C-alpha cells in the first residue's frame, strides 16, 4: 500500500473512499461518518459485523452534536 499525502487522503475521503491510518498500535481504516457507502466499505474490508460499532472522531462538541439525533444534558 503506497503512502499518500494528507491532501490525497482528504481528497479520497471527500470522494467517498476509505484510507488506512496509523494509530498507536495498529493501522485503522477511516471513512466519513456521513457517507454510508464509505462506512459499508469499512465493515466489508474488516469483515466486521454491522452490529459491532465503530469509533467516531470529532473535532469538537459542536460537530458531535451535529452528528446526533439527541443530546441529553448529561452529555
């Protein structure tokens, strides 16, 4: 797998593709949370069951609120 620039990774994500990213211990797969086809692809590539949730990384609380249908005060 070739190493790509950050700009290329962003372009691929914006186009609905997925990219591999290094983490502390392993490589992970990334895709846009608002792109159903990208999320489906992550589950397919990882052979992950659809009931097994993915982690979603957000920039701030406002972005998290935009991605939810409810935001209880306790959050």
